[in-house]
C-alpha cells in the first residue's frame, strides 16, 4: 500500500512538472504578457481580439490585479480583473475596464465576461465554428 501511494504521488509530481504551470492557481498562471499567434486559430482572431494581453498580479489582498489589452492601431483598454467560478469545471475571467482609447471608450464602466481558457503558457478562446481557437502565447 505504501509503495502504491509513493508511486501515485511521484506520478502526480511528474505530471505537474511536465505541464509546467498546470498545478499552479489560475491567478498565478495568468500573470505575464501574451501575444496573439497569428498563424493559429481563425482569420478573424487579429481583427476581433487583442494583439497583446498583459496581466499583472495583485500586490496585496486589498489591491485588484490589473490587465491591459492592446489592439491594432494603438487601440486598447485596461483595468482590473478577477476570476469567478462558473461551475465545477472552470472559471470565467471578468474584466472591469477603467481606461481605453477612443475606439473602446464605451467599455469603461462595463463588466466584460470572457470565454478565455488559461492553459500552460497560453490563453485560448473559441473562434469560428467553435472547434478552432485563437491562441495568445506567453512572451
């Protein structure tokens, strides 16, 4: 029995290591800069989504973490973000924009509920028919 537990825990550790960040909380995995992979996903990914996503972690429990999305032609928006459990299978990223360029000014004060998935060193979102995914890779 002891041997089985040792093998099980060794397998879990190896699995976590092989997925690099897979066993870390989502709040930690999302911190960083992600750039759109224009070779993957659908043709509408560059037009519909940000070219670069930047996420900063919370410096203390009383400070909300910040994000910045940079779109084409210098447009973009930024603000705070949180994760909210949707069901037992995942979280939804909620964005609270508080600054933007003129193109995204109507977002200020709104809540954006995203369909992003944070996996390893990338963030993905369904596109087209839903089978393909836009991919932003960690820089």
